[in-house]
């Protein structure tokens, strides 16, 4: 299929296919839509009603109960470190997976009714046994999960290129999953496995991605607008997007059926991957999934352990303070540096080791960074007490300080810790 023909199918003929619905397929459209609204509404009500309990269960594992206020801010790092686009695309992809898992039988009947009444010459229907269908869906879900874990992991790194890469991959993944989700049912109905489907569709990336883009675009625009409301929680945002998305999912079924019917002849001619290729592919998927599950769990565990720093007990030995202050000329020229060292006795009352690598403390006034302090790392075993000499090397921009009358106002102190190499967590400790 030429590129221009792929664009016409995805942007024109496929969307218009909904106008060809007859009485029976229209009935299945109504059943699918109503079922989707009911399922997503129940799911949303369940989440909204119990969101505090769900949050409490998660935080109870990650952080001590007595530190819920602080731990909630730290736990939000897992979402705040990601670009909002990545989170919204993750929610939309999640709604696709949920719809596929819970509404698959209805979507199948809806698609089959439209395929029959539209007069597509696809031949006899020869479906897989139910066990094989379930196995195929599990494989696809594991593929989706692996891709999302990779995208999220890239987004944790605080560099412009990693943020751009995670956003780009999240868009491509959303468009691809939307296309596969609505094209594959018709192909599976004619006994074509996902391994062959993915191989056939990979030869027409423009068709799949354009189709996914067209039906994802309204929700993408809506999600960008919803994320501007600071008072909405992530669960409330997800609930809104899930409910609105069912409209687009309903309209996409006949469109996906038409595209699948166009692809079916070529898919039938696509050879099955060799047994060796299948084993290699699934083994690679299992290894990559295991690695990124381990990395994400390690990140959560690191955040859990780092949070114990907030529960430690500190006792400064004032007699050990040594301060090297800048000269008056340096201070009034707007740039100054100083060195401060002192001994501090730190007691770790928790059951976890406190391990702090090199970190930074930021002193800001009116959102302007006044001083950056490098703090050397240290380790205190669970239940132990030790004396640590802290060396603070400070660089201060005194030219940004407020006037003398307001010099004590609007200060904020942030600490930036390293969760894993290259992945930083910054949180406020004083404001």
C-alpha cells in the first residue's frame, strides 16, 4: 500500500466507516458504549471513593506512618519528575489496556457485526481457541508494560534530551498501541497471531501511527488542558480522561475493522517468524522487563531509604564549628564563597541504613537561588549513632539578596539527593 494511500485510509476512509453502520452493528455500538461508560464509571467511583486509602497503603510501605505529610511530597516525585505529557499519555494508554481487558468480548462482537454488514471480502472466520486468545493478550500486555517502564525510566533523568526522548517515545507508543488495539481484533478473528500482526503492521508504520494519532488527538488536547488545574489529583484526572475516551474508543472500532480488512491479504501472506526468532524475541522481552522492573523497584527502595534521613535525630557539637567567611570586598561585590565545617552526632532510629551520597542544598529567596551548598556524603547503619564532620562549601550570589528590611523574608531551602546515579530528587525542607 503506497504511503499516500495509507494516509487516505487512516485520515479519511477509516473515520467515515462509522457512517456505514447498519441496525445490528449500531446496536453493538450502543452496547459497547454503554458498557464502557458503566465499567469506567464504576472504576472511577471506586478510585475516587478510596483514593485516600489507596494512597495510604502505598505510603505505608514507602514511608513511616508518622511522616505522612513529608512522605507524600516525596512519593509525588515519581510523577512530578516526569513530563506531564508522559503522564497523560500513560493514562490514555492505560485506558486502552483496561478497555481491551474488560470489554474485549463486546468489542469483538461489535467489530464482527460491522465486518459482516460492510461486505468486506475477508473469507471465513476461524478464531483461536479461548486459551490461545488469553495467552496472546498476556503477551501483548507484557510488551506494553515493558515499553512503558522504559519510557518512564528515561523520563526520570533531569536532562533536556532525556525529557524530549521520553515525550517522543510516549507519543509514538500511544499512537502505536491505539492502532494495534483496534486493528488486531479483525486479524485475530481470521487466526493471525500477534507476532504476524506486528510484523505486518511494522511494514505500514504510517498507516498505524496516523490512525492512532487521529483518534488520540482529542484526548491529548483535553489532557493538556486538564493538567492546568492544580487542584485535581492524578486519580481525578485519570477518571475524567477514561470516561471521555470511551467515546473515541467506540468510534474507532469500525475504523479499525476497515483498516484491518485492507491489511488482511498482506497479513495472510506474511510468514510466521521462525521458532528461533520467537524464542529469542520472548526471551529478550522477559530479560528487558525483568531489568526495568528491578530498576524501578530499586528506585522506590532508594527513595524509601533516603526518606529516613528526615527521621534521624541530629545533635550539633557547637564547639567544633569552623567558619571561613568572605572578605567585605567580596561580599559587597556580589560574589562570595565561604567554607563551614562542624561535627554533628546523628542517631538513626529506623530499621534502615541511611546512605547519603554527595548532595546539594539550595538557599533561595523569592525563587532566586542565593546560595548552593555542596554536602559530603555519609552512611549510618540502622539503629546506630555516629559522629560526622560536615564540610559545606558555599557559593553565594549576594547581589540578588533583598533589601536589608526584607532580608529575612521569603526564604526557601531545598535539598537535592541522588536516588540512583544520574537520577536526582529535590524536595523542600524549609519555607
